[in-house]
């Protein structure tokens, strides 16, 4: 089951939702995401938030107080994890605004590793210890940002690594590329990373 969550990020950072709606996903609006969905011609199955940025409370919404210990997006992700057997959770509108909120939303991936953040240019996900096949699809660049000291093996990419230690703050694993249309094979031996697929600069 696919779950699509739409938050109230800047419109210029949110791609067309149409390609992601073809499988009839569960659609959840987070606060001002109600407006984003309406602008793109889509309805939502559920709305969650304090709705301070929306200005009204949608009918049937799950209402939270404006003064709380979690962001609206974190509350929505927790609701999804507790109420749906999702195989894929795609979040739109979680980047491109305030930097503190963008960084926090990226770090939410550690708490909810099934989730991917989607922008017009990137897909962002969290990888913990394990093996992964990462498709190129329409993307050109493949980057890994370690959250802790990490040991990586990268195959099927322009700049391969074999059990290489990558420190926090280093730029070694930024802007790699697929060598062909086969998936890149990624092994996180130890540690954890944020993985990003990005479109070409052209």
C-alpha cells in the first residue's frame, strides 16, 4: 500500500503529484497541504495538524493543538505507522521552506525509515545497516550523507568503494553517478546514512 503525505512546503519545491496518484494511494494532508492538494486537483482521505497555516479546520480532520512537542508532519507519520500497513510512504512539501524544518524533516527519516521525502529534484531516504539496490530511474546523481561514522561498499557507480570508512562531514560520497541502467548496489556495513537521488543539473 502506498501512502502519500502532502505538507505545506513551497509550491516551487513540490512536483506534480499526478504520477504518484495512479495507484490510488491513501492521501493524507498535513495542515496547509490541504491547499497544495486542492491546487493540483486532488482530494485527501485524511487531514492532520493544528491548521494554523490553513486558517480553518477541514471536516473530519485530526486536530492537534498549535503548542505541542511534535511537528504536524511527525504526528502524521506516527499516525500512518500505527494505522496503515504501508509498503511505501512518500512525503511531499517537507523541504524548501525554513531550514530548521527541512533539516528536522530529513532527520525524521531515521525514526520512520520506510518514508521518502520527494522534491522536484530529489528523493531522500534513510539507510541503516544492510544491503540495498538503488535504481537510477530518472535520476542522475546518487549521494550519501553519513549521520554517524559509516563503512560503505558502493558498486555499479562511477566512483565505487569497498568497505570504505566515511566520516561525518566528509564529502567523498556526494555526487556519485550510475555507470549504466543497472541498480547501484549499496552495502552499509556499519553506521547510517541519508541517501539522495538527484536529477541532472542540465
